[in-house]
């Protein structure tokens, strides 16, 4: 009788161990729970807002959002508009943006092209790094910036544009500029 009990206990523990291993191994092949995967969207429109109106908007080729939706990696940004007082102020194109969808801040990298929407002057800025801070409504171009102002080009160390005030500030000039022919 004692042998049968011992044998029953060993078989029971063995069976319990086999079930536990089976449950563990079955969990290894489980796909992530819905919502735990990033979402990828192709060709769309994204926008950030302030209480007073739009902050920015742009078309994109692809976007991948974090599982909780708070961060987005955006590629192929074109037809972007940054707004000042509810009106288009700067056109934007960029290779890549990382967007915080909670604060509507973003950082851009790769080739970045900006066109200041001013009917009096044709001014463009080209760089490879930018940061938009929605709370202060500032755009910081932290790397070298080539400014083309109606055909006159200059390279500066950095540029900060304050959308609230409608002002911009350029860092120190780099390199040389052709001032044209002297007569």
C-alpha cells in the first residue's frame, strides 16, 4: 500500500510538472496582446493643435505609433504647415519626424526644407535638424542652416523662430558669402 502511495505521488508530481512545462511553452508562442504592437499607417495627414487653433499639419508617407499612441515616428513629411495665430506661417518638408502626440512637440532630422510664407520676401531655410516646442511655439534649427533670402545665400550656425512674436534669430555666420561684382 505504501508503495502505491509513493508511486501515485511520483506520478502526480510528474504529471503536474509536465502540465506546468506545457503551459509555459505554450505562452512562448503567443502573439503580443492587441494594442501592444505599434501601428503602421501609410500616406496620411497628421496635425497638432493648441487651444486657440492649429499648431502644425503635414502629409506623410508612413507613420508608426508606439503601442500607447503617445509617440509617432513619421517618414516622408511633405506639405507641412506650421501656423502662427491660426494662419500658415512656414511650409515644411522633412525626411523624418519623431512626434510626441501628447504635447504636440516634434523633432525632425534628415534633409529639412522650410519656406517662410511672407508675400514680401522669398526666404527658405535648409538644415538637417529641428525641434518644435509647442508650449512655447518655437522652432529651433540647431545645426547649420543655409538661408536663401531672395537669392542671397548665407550659412549660419543655428536659427530660432518664435512663432508667438513672429521673430527669428540666427546664430553666427559660417563660411563666406558672395557679395556680387563691384563696379
